[in-house]
């Protein structure tokens, strides 16, 4: 603000700059936008990870990744939609995350990135980029892929198979 006044900017220009700082621009997300993303991911995590505790307690061995499936659903989520994951294997990642430092989440439950050129999804591991297509579910589970959310504004949930 002071900087704006010293530069002799008008009120509108100062407001525009403040708005850009707070909400960000299309290219550079601002703080509010980042906080919203963190909050949205945290709420999704709390809901989905919380429900895994219930599945574990109820002795339900597997669950299904469910994407919303509307026009806002991204390809990553469509890719994971319908995959079946082991409750106990994924719970071990949840427990690791709860014990670890917040930054550890990036490798405990990594978010897949879309490689447009290859039309595949990858995560970063100590070996570098590892692509997901063709990997067995057990590999995904071992690498922490299978715990919604898959990205900041992910709306995915889990469901169980009723036989
Ligand atoms: Zn999703």
C-alpha cells in the first residue's frame, strides 16, 4: 500500500494490485487462492481418510475410487475412477502421513501429474518420474496412489463394493 502511494498510484490501481496479491492472477495464484486450495484439499482428505478408518474398523478389505464424473472432473480423477484399493495398504499410508511432517505427504500420497504428450500420469519417486499407466494396482498402493484427493480442488470420494 505504502509502495503504491509513494509511486503515486491511484486508488483503483492500488486496489487492483492488492487484489492481485490477495487473490492472484490467472498466471500467479494469490494467497487466498492458495489458502482455498489447501483448505479444500484438507477437507477432502479429512473426509476420505476419515472414512477409511471406518472401513478398517468395519473390516471392509477394499474400496473403490469414485470421481464425480461431471464436466468439471479432470482426467486424473477419471483415470482413477473405479479402481479398487486395499483398505489396509492405504491405511498404512494414512498412518505414515499422520506421523510424518506435513511436507512428507508429497511422497506418502503423491498427486499424479498429467503428461499431455504421453497422455499418461506420473508421480515423482526417488527413481524420478514413474508413469501410472500399466502399473498394477499393488504398485499404485505401494506408492500411495489411491487416497483421494488427487489434486487441490479434487471432489473424489470412496465407495465400497456391496456384494
Ligand atoms: Zn478427483
